[in-house]
C-alpha cells in the first residue's frame, strides 16, 4: 500500500492548494462527499470556486502560510511553484504533501473497475459522455471529470458500485499515478512538448499508461500514434479497436450530419449492426469519441441500447462548445480548445453551422505551446471570419521564449489583439469591442483553457445592456 493510501485511511482534514483547478475540483467534491473536512485556496476567483464554496468548503483567495490551518494532509496543483508559501509552510511543519495526481491515483485504487480515458484531445467530452451513458444504463458509476457534466451539475460523483470513470491526463506523466483496469486511448498528438521534448517520448508515456491497465486497452485503430503506443506495451492484455475503418472491432458506417454539425451513424461491432447513434454534440471528431465510449460501455457490461440512448441525450460538458446565451441574434459559445488540433475541429464545426460570421476569441495558454505551435495556431485561427486575441496566459511558466500575442496576431490577416501593459485583465475592453462590432447572426466563440470564459460572460452582460 502506498503512503497516500494509508494516510487517507487515517486523516480527516485535507487542505487543497489551487482548489479551483479543473483537475482539483472533482477530487475535492468526491472527498467532501466521503466525509473529509476540506479547505482550499486559490489566486483567482472563478465559477469553480463559487461551486466549491456552495458545498460548504471554505476557500481563501490568495495564498498565505496560515491558510493550511490544522490540515493533516495537503494536496497541491501541478501549476504550483516550489516557493508557494502554503506549500513551504506545510513541508516545514511536517505535514504530508502530495501533488494532485498522487491523490487521484489513491482514489482509483478504491474501485475494482476503473476506466481511464486518455488522449491528447477529447478526454473531457468522452469521460462526460461515457459517464452519462453508464448512468442512463443504470450502472451508477463514480467519475472524475475535467469539466462539468450538466446532468449532475458537477465535476465528479460518487456512485454505489465498484466502477469509476476517470479523465486521465498525460501532462508531466500524471496519468502514470493511476491504477486503471481498462484504458481508453482516444488519440495521441504533439502536445506538452516542453515536458516530453519529442513525440516518441510522448508515445512511450501512453504505452506505459496502457501497460498499467490490468485487463483491457481500447484504442483508436485509425490513429497511427495510438497504434504505436499500444504496440509498445510490455504486457499482454485484451485489445479492442474503434474507428471508421472496417478493420476495427467497433466502427461507424453511413455517417451523415444533421443541421450541418450533429453526426448520425450506424454502429457495428465485429461486423454486426448494433444500432444507430444520434449525437447531440457537434463535429465529426465526436464520432470517434462516441465509438470509444460505446466500446468502453460495452466492455464494462452496460446495456448498449440504453447506453446509446444516454449518449444521444448528452449535449456536451461544461466549456465544451457550451452555449452561454443569445442576445439580439448574437450567439455566445465557450469552448476549452487550446491546441491547434482542437481549435481546428471546433472552428470547422462552427463554420458548418448556420451563422453569418464566426468570431474566434482566443486566449493562448502557456508560452511554450504558443512558441512551438505558432504557425499551426495562426493557420487554424485564420479559418474564422473574425479573430480576437488576448494576452498569453503563462500559467506555470516564465516567458523565456520571448513570445507575445503580437507574434501570433501578425500571422493572422485582420486579427485584432489586446495586450495589457500592466498585465491586469483587460477582458472588459475586449468584451466591449466585440459588443460594438458583432451583428445579429454572428457566433462569438471564446476559446482557451484559461479564464477566457469571463469575456463571454462580460460580453453577454454588455449585449443585454445594449439591446434590452
């Protein structure tokens, strides 16, 4: 038994440093539901913090040594710097401290069946979709999701069975802390190269995660890098493939799109027609996500017809093409896309829908990703009718790359960019610019994994003032 597992059997008071992160919140919700006494801190106000406080968990804005209080265990986000005053105080006091993924691993070991959903793109959508499918089929799973599932209005849940569905992120090899019985690999693409350095290293990490599966690996048979990852495993286990090619165990045929965006397709398992899937999330990429989720639902023994019914009722996770409002014919949608491949499928899906103009309002995330993928970002963002850029959100990084928003804006024709001189938020200025220039029939897409959603919220307020 690992140290963290032993501690969870003996402590009651746990403090979360950076509790507002999308990866921290669901674990806090699960531990709160299990009866632990929690506290937390963060640097920026957010909707997640509002939700956590509503559960009765005290959260302090700003991080000071005294915030750890009488905690017996401290969990911290990976974005934390080593000199964080709370982390330093906890270590000096002898309080056990663990990075969030270590706690996550301990949570997975409390379940006999753990489906670890991984991949460079689509993890949150697929984890959410699969959770909703299993719930609709009466399986009552627990779940840890990197976004809010509207069905449960939460980022995680505790079920009464031995089954848990977990979004499993490859960043800094965090998913290698988990103990899955089944691994679902959606795709493998170049990302987090500031850590992995090479695509081969990244693929090798996915191989190691697949090796952790005690029983089964379900993977995208159409994706060359996913196939390489599975071929690199050191241990044998059941392998199940999905994709559009008929050579996969699960595949789709007769794919077409309703309203230009929502896929309908026949689902086959080893040549046998299982049924017709009707998706309520846009984009052809979600055909793959759905096939992976169907294969996983079948593997854990869920009723397939009920699972597919639940899939049809899934309208997306929070911040995944989430419609926030419509004022005077101007639609505002928020999406978590922060990698060129994710931006591509999101913008392309939007361009196929019945809008006059599509605005891409993008907040670049991390200096390293922006620097390494600059041309890819420019190419994809240029597909939109109008492009607006914010400051780069550096998060855990220092700008040693000397990369700035202007470098990206200069590569996008007609791009408008906003860079604040004093690094305070200028979201109100951006929201006002869009409000002044958007027209009825336009779609405003706020894009990025930081706090760009605040622009969408402020824009809706300004549109309400303007037109109502």
